[in-house]
């Protein structure tokens, strides 16, 4: 489910360790292919009820391992704070480093019910890392086309109090519908809302909300269009995080944005097919964008995308009524 150019081996299942009310899973250390500066984590726990979590990162330099640096907390928990670390910045749901680093450790901290029992379910943690040098590299257009039948939903048809703010849950609802799980954008918005930040767009919150409905996913900093085309060729829509000024994306549903999400549903030569949730009505959501423009406003500006997929056979969550007591 991950493009070959971005793929690494899957680590063996580590054990969760209890720390008071929390369960902690330590992952790594990992050595990326090249020294990196940008880190994007994600967590899927299939079929779980709501729980709180955060990610913690440590990087190795010539001076040794750094202290842990935490992302924002998703869910209702008052985790203890870590002091800032010089040269590493936590930006809600990603980290950036001034210096390139060559070795990484990741920790996942969860709280809720029997926290350790959450990891008795099928779960997936991913960390997408990049040095930034490949982002925006122009790739030749693939031959032929790919078209995925992703249902079209408009965020602008939601409650007017939410409409301009829920591009992320609307995009996720479209992809979940494509994967056979029906949910309204408003319901997802309620699940992913971050009260402290007053936003609906915390990336790992969206991935976790989909997993609670049995759909695993990950976040990826796409290095180029070849990786994106691979996903579309394999039936995997991409929820792409874009940013653009007026005139940079011809035919866009909104003229300019400092941050927006669209669903990439296919390609046709040098055109990209997309569902843009900011369109006024559902029937105007499907769009056709010039690939070079889309690459510029997506890949040149972080290149982050959500990818969701059907759980492998045998890993589906229990049916209602068969869940363990901790739920």
C-alpha cells in the first residue's frame, strides 16, 4: 500500500509498556536512506473507541541522542510537557530539524480505558521522513490514465458554521465512502476537532478517526509525481495538502488558500483528476487540474498526503458486541 520508492521493511511488533495511566510503544532506532529534516507520523488502531495519543521523537547527532520532542496531543489527555530542544521544532503534527539527522527513534504515548489493551488490536504506526531535496522533482507523465470512482462531497453544503473549515473531514469522508464506509463530513468533523487549537485539520487525528471505522491509513511526504501515480494506479486515492496564491491553480474551487485539502482521484496524461471539497455543490466537486500546477502547489510545498486502504484480510476490527471489555 506504500509506493516502492518510499517503502521500507515492516518492523516486528513491539510491546506496549505501562507508564502510569499511559501505554508507551518505542519504535526504532531507524536509519533513513539519507539524512533528513522533516518528520510526519501517523497512527491507526483498527476498531478502537476514542483514545488520546501523541508522538515523541528523538534524533541522534554527534553529541548523542536528543531529549524527546512531542507533537500536540490528539484527544482528551493532559500529558506532561517536554522542554523545547534547540534545533528541532514541533509544529502540531510534524517535526522539522535545522540540521539533517541520520538516526531516529519514535515513541507513541496513548491514554484511554485500558491503554495497553489498545495494542492488542491490529495497529499501524508510520513515520515519513524527508530531506526535502526530492520534493517537487518533475517526473515524466505516465502513459494512459487512472480514474477512481470516489464519491463527490462538498464541504460548502454542510452547516454554514462549519462549511469553510472542514476540508479535511470532507475529504476523508469521500475516501471512506470510496472504501465502503459511509460517514458524513459533519460526523467526522466532530471526531477530529481539536478544541485547544480550534481546528479540524490535525493530520494524525484524521488518520485515527478513519481507523476507528476499520480503515487504516498513513501520512506520506510524497517525493514526486511517480509515487503519487503509483497510488492512483493501485486504487489508492490521495488526500493532498495544497497551498497556492491566486492564479497558481487553474480552475480551482477557491482562488487562493494558505492550506487546503483535495482528493486526487486519477490522472489523464498531463492532467490530474481531483475532488475539491471547496466547490459550491457536490456536482461541481470533480475537477481537472494541470499536473505541473498541481505539483507546484502540492509537492513543492511539503507534498504531504493521506492514504487510506482496506484492512488486510483477517485484520478487520471485531463486529459490534464482540469488542473487549476495555472499550
